C-alpha cells in the first residue's frame, strides 16, 4: 500500500520512499493471480518440473544475491528494526523461488527483504526450532494449495539449506502472498538497495560492536512469546466454542425438564412477589401510623420485625429454589439456574422473532 511517497507496514509504521532517479524506468510488475500455463513449475501434469528450493535461477546476478541472502538470513533478521526503518532496505529484492500448483509464481513475484521479515514475524511456523533446539527459517514455498502437498526450503543459522514438507501448508502461502502483493506498487516505483548494499551498510553502522547472539535470541524469543500468545487465544476461542456447543446440546437433551422446572420457578416467583408486595404495603401502613402518632416506636418495631422477617424468608425461599431445587433435578450440576434462564430467554426470543 502506498500513498504519495510512503508505504505503510503491517505494524502501522510509515516509511518515506525514494522515487526512482530521473531517467530510470519504472519496473512493470504484474502480481495478479493467473493460471499457470507454462508447465515450468508445479502443474497438473506429471511431466512438468517441480518448483523446488534447489532449482537454480537463470541469472547469475540473482543467483549470487540469493545465496548472499540465505547465508545471512538470520543476521538480517537480527537487524529487523534497522531494515524496517529504511524503505530502500525494506524493498531490497530477494531472488528466491516461490510458487504454487495451478497459479505458478503469480502472487509471489519479486519478494523483498522487508516482506520476508514481516512474514517471518507474523507467520506461525516460518521461524522453526526443532526438538534439538536447531533453528531455521522458511525461505521458499512450493506446493499445492488444494492438497497441501509441498516441498519447501528452509535455511539454518549456518546458511545450510534443506528441503522440508511443511504441515498445514495453508498457514504459510496465503499470508506470504498477501504481504508480497501489498507492496507491488512500491516495488515498481521506489528505489531499493540490493542485498550486498544492505549488508555493507549494516556492517558499517555496527562497526564490529553488534552482539548478534543477544539480538537474534531476543528476536526469536519475542516471536515465540507472540506465537504462543496467539495459540493461547486460539485455544480459548476453541474452548468457548465447544463449551457453548456442549451447553446447547445439554439444553436440548433436557428441554422438557428445563421447561417444567422453569415454569415451577415462575409460579413460585409470582406467589413470592405478590406476598412481598402485600407485606411492603403493611410496612407503609405501619410507618404512616407511627407518623400520625397512632402508635409509639416500641409498638411500631414490634409489628415491623415479623414483617421484615417474612420478607427475608420469602427471598431466601426463592434463592433456595434457584440452587437446591435445580440440584435436585440436575444433581451433576451441569445445568445451573442462570444457564436455564438464559436458555428459556433464547427460546422465547426465537418464538417472538417467528
């Protein structure tokens, strides 16, 4: 997304961009989704070559820059704040192969360093740690959006590449494509460093004083905390969903009991409220007699006390029904009075809507 000479990143920060130099022709880039008719990448016929992380690019310059990116992927990630603060670093092209069956490389064209960093930080699983504590970054996506079969590329901290099959492939490629296409216009219109320039600038600014181990540990641990928090929120949503489904099934299974019990409660409530209203009128009459001097305070208190006790007793009777009577009918405690009231309210609302 670009407005005038700016781009807005996923986290909301805005970067000033640098227009191409005078006379420099803007690159034409069509990143719309298209059906793959070339047969060069993952396709429907078995004779076509598969797009794999080991497939070489045809341009020597791109191949060198790709290897430079992979060799320094973790180092660049450790400098994420610096890269996300400079549009020329953010828009640095990364020459890595990505593609899908049916659509080929459309939607994946010319990803950038900033796009990879945003994707790594926002995609659960793009930063990987195995059971032995070895860390790697997913850098290449290739597979079927329909079946989920895939053969993707990861690179470890030493720059060693490996082909892997990612579980839940659907969790990876849509977000990468969304972020990549977000900056299509910016990639065409604004200046960008290449990978070597980015590394040279960072090295010069660090001047040998950069604590890589601390920086990358901070980035990865922060990412892990954010990822775990997201998983917790998802688990809470799943828990609430299935709890609601369980309660709904429970209500429907005990529908007749609930209706009879609630009718019994409403009958009791009506009787109790009617008697309480009558007792309150008695209290008003006693208060009026006290004010008129018909009775003294001792006589007033003597007659008022049993009235208040009766009102309290009636309220307790109603409260006891909500717990004791409901527990008699539902001894397991699965159905509470509040749940029963909510269920009856929903039933009546549904009936009124009809």
